[in-house]
């Protein structure tokens, strides 16, 4: 019996080899009909024997191409039209329709083999790709995902590439960035001062010269998938120090790219889960424990016990780092390169050639450019492995804009995120499209990038917002942006958004949980600076049931760069004596007295319940760091020192009174340990244990009052792996169900997701 079925498929099904997979599957089961890409997904019409049609539908979801991901399959009976073949039809634009877009994908194993095969026509070609790898999100301009709607439109295919592109059984069938040396993008090496070093006819020339310059200790701006990197030899202390000086980045760790996994394992501890993450399709920067006594320059990651490591993810990276190919060996290259974002500190990463040549000229000795435009700026993702789970610190390349699946149908919504580590979120139906990392909204360039990305993603996903959600803080740039839009605005409290983001990340429905929202700063409903909050929260509303004691922050936001001010201010407010402590001896007496006067007279010393600032105070008291050069530096270094002491460390005394976590006894305990010359690591370990004990006590008392047994952990402080592990274990031992972030960062990079879901439950 001949039957006909119409099948509509949604998900990541374009640019990932889904249509040739469907074509092959139809041929395998002797079916006729067609498959077509549309702006709304993929439509399939099949005709044939009933048993074969059912087998086709079953295999459609069970034998997917490696990069495809299905959200839904809708099957309907239709009339038989007596097709005699199965074919792939040209794509169809549907007004207003949308679908998820594949993130950029790292070079696949097949293309890597061809890249280093002297007999392959793409041997050593820096833009080799296929259906299973290469740029996606960063080159797409519109849907459906076809070459004319990408930045590859400027590169007409040669006959050989066209034959591969049009062959449904070829690995490069409808691979939109497909190219070769005869028709595709090319690289060139340029000197910012004197013009071209080499405008390559032979593509190898620029790469060999770049390898030479890196070996000589030069700093090279390298154009990648989503922007420029600044690269230098990670084992050359002078080169690394010079990069820090030029970039204006005093202490924040640099990311490092290794030639291969074997090389990486000589420098870092790598377990099975970390190796899988490093070598997967996404290839993010992964935080790994660094081995002792390596030749990595100290100032790559000063005072850290981890290294942000990644493997080559573009063919160009492979060519710069390869240690085996005979032609490339003609010029030595370091097997380990610093690969940090191509920008001055706090500016957006450069993506345009001319802009990079102008803006990065003071930073780079030479520029390795190419002529394929980057349409969407996208930094590297940063992640770590927590047990067997992936944890994001920054979600961008390789993951964005893959959507978070919502547990409810949403209205078209734009959530503009926060001021630091900004991302924004667009929702439609059951999709929440969280943008790539935008950055800190501290200058006009980042704000301009934010506006451009909102416009781009709103267009791609056909979202015309009915609601715009924003932080309650009236002074945020994102709040100002939201106020300019002519749609209903929903202000969302910062810490409520954190907990809602964790709930949505874990696909919870609208029910109350105990939320431990611990971070550095957030505008409270009382106008104070919150950050150590215990909330009873759902998507619809929240109640603040406990918080850290309010203490003064002398100098306001400026104190975050000077932890000693926080320590002195807290001690002054609590009546604690500090003058004999070692860290005080290096401070200017007049500056200390000014801070104390600010506290006494309540001058520019706003109240804060911030957990992040408490970490700063303890780090300063313990002599870890009095001043910082990047956000959370003191807290991060305190955690590093604490790790070896944390097991078995005793808690400090603490009090919880009427929902207030009082800090006088805790800080006095820290001071007493400093006076008795206890190591900073032990002080930090006891501090971590104390925070966990306080959190468990608060959660238990809240459960006694409410019967609620679920706890959500969110906010930047939960990036502290030591604290997260301790708290989760202790809460689980007390029979709590504990949720933490998995698909989104716990820091402000996940905030927009929480804003979006809250806005959808607002009346």
C-alpha cells in the first residue's frame, strides 16, 4: 500500500547536513518526494510503502547527523502525488517564520585530515570546512541559512566546489562556507606601520612568516571566527609581559591555545570529561589545573592554580600551531600560544579588518588577516567541568545562540540583561535565545555592540518584542535602552532574576524555591546594594527571607578596586580593631582615616549586603590582596589558597538573628586567626566553611517555616567551585534538592534569561 506523509521538523536542522541525511534515508527505504529548508524549519514529503514510511520516520530522530538537534517532528497524512524520485528543493523564505541557528563549529576530524594531506586539493588551506564544521552564527545575515544570506556570498564557487556543494551524497553538500584556494577567502600578513609584509599569492607564505614572528616573541593580531585574537608565545615571559603592558591588563589571566591534546597534557591535569569538552564540536576555553614547574610564563595566569586552556578550532589555528607537517616545519612555531581577545581591556573584540588595523595598531606587531567578513561578533566561551557537568563562566562561541528550552509558552520578549558580563535574551514560543557574551557596559563601543546585536538577533529570530524586561537599577545603560523602546517595560529585581534564571535553566515550572542569590552587587527594592540574599522565589514573585548584615561600602563602587577599604569600613562599623594587622602596615594612614570618617559620618558609604564584598574584606584582612586589577581578583586568589585547607577546616562563629546573617563574630574570628599567624589559606577555608554552615542553617529554618525543600544557587559568587561543592554537598546531606546552573552562567551572563521568564509572569 502506497501512502504519503508530510513531515515538519524544527530545531538545529539547517547547515548541519540534515537534508542530505533525509535524502540518504529516503533512498535507503525506497521513498519518493522532496525535502526543503524554510525559514520555519525543514519540510519533508515522502511517498512509498507504509512500512518503509514508518521506518523512515523512526530513523529520522534516531540517526541524526552529529550536529543536528530536533525540537519537534510533526507528521500528517497527505494525498499521494505519485513522485518518481526524491529530491532536495531550493529553500523557501516564509515571512515572519524563524528557527534556531547552529553555533559555529570547530574543525572536524575529516577536514583536519584533509588539511594535512599533501594529496588533497585543500592541503594547508586555512578555510577548509564541510557540513560538519566551520562558521555558522558569525557569518549568517538572514534565514533560511543559504550562501546568499551569509558573508560567503562574495565568494562564487569554482566548478569543483560547486560539484561538491550540489551532490547530496557529498560531505560538503550545501555546506554554505564551502571554498578552496581557487575560489575562497585568503589570508594576508600586514604590518600596521608599513603596509603589507606579504600579500600572498601562495597561501603558505603569510602563515610561515606569522609562525616565525611568533617564535621571535612578537605579538600578532589574528582574525578568527568571531573576532580577532592577540597571540604570542605563552612560554616567552617578555612577550607575555609586553602584551599585558600594551593591552592594559595588569593581572587577569590570559587564555592559552595548545597545539594538541598531547601537548596540553604536559602542562595541565586533564580528566576524561575535560578531554571530551576540549576535543568536542565546541572547543571552549576550559579551566584546568596547571601542573607544577612548567615553562608557561608566570604572568600568563599569575597567582592562579588553573589555566584557561583550549585547542585549535579553526584550520588557521591548526596551521599556526602544527608541529608535524613537513612544509610547516620549515618555520618553527611555539606549541603553546596566548590567545586573548583582540581589544584593549573592556572594549569589544575587533571584527573588521580596517577597524582592527586602526584600533589594535598599538597592540600588535603584525596582523594575520583574511577577507571573509564576520557579521556577528562572538568571543570564546569559557567553561569548567563540575563532576561530569559542564559549567559556563562565559557562554559564547560554540554555544550561542543555541536556545534554552522554556517550560512554558512565552510572549515575544526582549530582556536586556545587566551592566556587567552583559548578555540579552529574546523569547518566542518555548525558545529563549540567550545572546553571546557582550561584555561590561562601561563604554560607548560595548553599548554600540549591544544595540547592534539586539537588532541582528531580533531580525534573525523574527522577534518583535511585546515586553522589554530590564534591571531595576535606574542608572544602568540597559535600563536607559529599555526606556527608549515603545513597548511595555517590566523592571526586574536583580537577585530575583538570578534565581529565575537558575529555575529556567533547570526547566522548573512556576513554583516557589529557596533561592541563595550571592553576588557582588544588585539594586535592592529598598535602594540599598544587595548581594547576599536568601529569597523565597517563583517566576511570578519573590520574598526576601534573609540577607547578610548591611555594612558600609566606603567610596561606593570604587571600593571594589580596593578591598582594603571594605575591610577597614566593615571593621569600623562593627567596632573591630585592625591597626596591628600586617595588611594595615602598608596602607597610607591618611587614606585609612578618610575611610573611617566616611563610615562614621555616613558620607559616600552606601549600605551593602553583598557576598562578593564580604569575600573582598576577608581576602584583605588575611593579607591576600589589598587592591585588585580585575573583578573578583581577591576572592579568586583567596579560593586558590583555601583549597588545600578546606577539608576539615572548622567554621568561624556566626549569628543569624531575625533573618540577618550577622558578621561581627565571623570577622572577629578572621582577625584573631591573622593575629595568631594562621596562613591565609586556612583563614579562607574556615571562611568558606562558615558561609556553607550559614546557608544550610538559613535553608533549614526556611524549610521549617514553609515546607519548601528545593534550593536554587545563583549569582557570580557560585562560580567559586570550592563554595559550590561544599554547599551542594551539605544541602544534599540535609535532604534538600539543589539546583545550580548548567546551560547558562551563574554570573550576570545568565541574568537576562531570568528577566525574560519573570516578565512573562508579570501581570
